[in-house]
């Protein structure tokens, strides 16, 4: 059987790191096993807080990568000092607005205006327009059978809209997060109306819609009931091949109990309540600094921000909190497996109930007890269903403190059994089947149209 050819369009792809690149990377890695050759269309010169060139080693040799320069992101990188895409990375030189030269402050003000009034739906829209026309050329030159786009950024879907409209190639739009119903969507007036119109255009044009949670499926099905049968759930998951062998569990009595957190923190996803809980445990004498270690791998504070770093110092937690910075993926997973427990910090908004952080699936595979600071919802239900840990509110220091003490008092256990339904390979097979179905439906429709009798 002849292999079919898929064009995967995504803004972030290795050497950019972080959890968001895992979905398109693993689809590119495994779709070939299910009869689909892959070409990836992605961005070059990407501003990123989490570069990880080691991920390039995972891309199969037969996967072709076409990179389109993100002009806006490239300019951001020049201002910040952090750029990914040309084989090198540099460390941002964070400084306050007040210390910047006048021209930089004026440029920053102009940038903020452009973000609000010109770069719609997001700062990647210029790249998306260029990528859309690049995709049109690729479809024509390489005989693409199906286009797959995955967002965020949401402008990625506009690249698929352009490519599909000009080429009439079947198109699957994958929403890892909602667009105008996103918990971070705060626009109003004409901007909100325009983005809702763009979203409707994507849902009207795409051959099929994919999302990652049951809650998102319900949201989209209620909003676009005429497309409910075309909306599918393909969850996030884990590539077992990423993980090194689990280390032997020979913990000495004097070694601290270690929690591991991997990911990004920002104002809506804060560790404040966790730090306050640890501070209270230390103040009340329930634990000593030598008995507890909390490792943070990833972005503790975004470049130019120092909130968590300052709070650690103010609460006197330097001996307990261990910021590791962004680690190569293999090293981060090694530390995850070696930890006594893992930490999951969710967004504090009530809207977060339908979100399932991609990191949760890695924690489930690691098999260590999870301390999850989450709103009640799908992720909390998953942890309880898998009997994987303790769920507490993300803004309740006393509940967090009690959960820490409970986990520290438990005897060491073997890793939990892994649910293979969350395998990245299995999810790639789901996507391959969906692409097969979409292509078959288009071909059936085309055959029916061409065989229609026009006799009067």
C-alpha cells in the first residue's frame, strides 16, 4: 500500500523545548509506522524560554522539516537576547523597564500596542500568514494528502485555513486549548468579535476537529453542534522511549524527601500557596529543612520577572526549594523518576476544570505519588481514577501542608502500573486512522460527485 503524505503545521518544534512541542514531535515520530509520511512546517528564529536541542535527535530521518522565519519572534529575541532556531541559544539579559534606554522603552510601548491592535489573534500571526502560503506550495510540490495543524498559538490554525482554502486538501485542526473560551482570553469589543469570527471560520472549513480533553469536546460540541460528529478527542500522553530506566530505590534515612516539579509557572499558575505551606511546616517544627527538598525544573520565573525567587528568599526557603532551571528532557525525566513524589500545579481560575496538563501523563508514567494542586475537574478526576495521588485546592496552604506531611509519612512503594492508552504511539495511531477516514470521506464525496448524472 502506498504511503500517504501528511503536512504537520506547528509553530513550536525542536530545537524549541517544553511540553508543548511533544505532541507534534511525537506525531512526526510515529505516524510513519501507520502508513503516513510526514513533512513538518514550523517556525524558524523562535523566541523561547525553553530551548532543548537534544529533542532534534528524536526526529526520524525521513521526516522533512520546512522552516519559515517568524519575523516578529525574531525581533523579540533580539530585544530579549534569547533566540532558538539558528543552532544557538543565548541567555536573556533581564532588566527593568526603568533601566532601559529611551528608544527601547518606546519600542516596547509600540510592541504592546501592536499586540493589542494589530497582531491578531497573537504575535505569531505574521508567521502564520507566511506559513499558510508556504504550505500551499508544499501541498502542490509534494502531493500532500492531508494537512494537520496544532495550536497554540491559535494563529497556527490560520495557516491551515489558508493552505486548505487554496489547495482543497483535507485539513484536521487540533486545538490543544480552546481559542476564544480559553481561560487566558480576556479580549473584548471588536477584537473579541474578530477572533470569534476567525474561530468560526476554522470550525466551518476544517474537515475534522481534534482536541485533548472530554471537557473541551463538550465545549466545542455545544458551541458548534452541527460539527459535533466531526470533533474527536486524542489525548496527550507519554512516549515510553523518552524515559531512562527507573533507578533502584535505596533511600537512606538521612536523605531528604524529594518532590519534583517540571514545567512553567506564571501569575495564573503560582507556587505561592505551596511556599507558604512549606514555610508554616518549618515554622511549626513539623519538618526541618534537612528533611524536605522541592526541585523545580523549568521556568520558575519568566525572564525579567522575579516573583517566586523573591518569595523563596522572603520566606527563608533557600535550603528547601531547589531551582534547577530548564533541563534537557532526558535529565528532567531522570530526576522525575528519582523523586519520592511529583508536584502538579494547575491554574487557579475556575475555568481550569476542563484542562488536563500534559505533564500529568508523564507523572502517571513515572509512577510516583502526585501532590496535585488543582481545581476540581477532569485532571483531578483522572488522578483519583488512577489512584495516583492527593488532590488539594491550589490556593489552600493548610491543605497543601497536610498533604505534604501525609506523603512524607508513607512508606516507599513500587511504581504504579502504567495505562498504555496514554502512549504517544497509540495516539499517533488514532490520528492516522482519523486522517485515513477523512481522506476516504473526501474521496467518496468526489467519486459520488463525478458519477452524478446530469441528464434532464
